[in-house]
C-alpha cells in the first residue's frame, strides 16, 4: 500500500489501488509462473498498473482542480519511486494472503462482481452476462468490498478503508 500511496499521494485512491492490485493478483494467481520471474516483480507491475489506472480515472477531474506534483519534491535524489524494500514486499504478500482468505469465504456472486469491476465491466453488461439485475451486481460488489476491507482491518487496524 505504501507504493500506491507514494505514487498517488491520496490515501483513499491508494487504498483502492492496493485493493485492486491484490484482487487482480488473486484472480490471476494460476497464471503466475515462477520460472518467468520473481513474484515481487509481478506484484510491483500489477500494483503500478493499478496506480496508473486510478490516476487516469482521477485525471478526468478538471486540471484546474488539481495541482501538478513534481516527483523531485517527493524523491529529491532521483525523482523516481524507489524499488520496494524486502519488508514492503513481505507486507504485500501477507496482505495478499488476507485478501485471498477473504475471497475464499465469499459467495461466488461476490467474487464474480469483484472480477467484473476490476475488468471495468459495465453493471448492465455484467448483469446481462450473468443473468441477473444491475442492482444485484452493485449490491454484490459493495458487499464483496466490505468483506475485503474487513479482512484487511482485522490484520492492519482501522486505518484500512477508513
């Protein structure tokens, strides 16, 4: 989550990006091949992509409402985000385990709703594809996010998703 906060400089966006990245990792866990690369590099790319996606969504707000951030203000030496430390990588793995545990206890409709949301699927399209109503999709998505946040709060305290 620290990587997401450093990239986005906004706590709620960082929490959303971290949740999105861990859910994406969980959803595509069967595709990970340790022979092709280290888990942490894969995690870093997924988290960075989630941050970029969140930033693009946030960028739809008028430019006048936001002030540009110079990376050199945050990282004076290089202007770039440093690679994650071993402690950050370990924390990410632990958080991923908690998200995975939470997802395994969710009804399949909740998991499907999360996957649809992460894929950027329109609620109406999701409802048609799964023979349900858009309101059901939104309800499942809300409940799934609450369950994921609850699992993270159990581990990391009330700061998550607050």
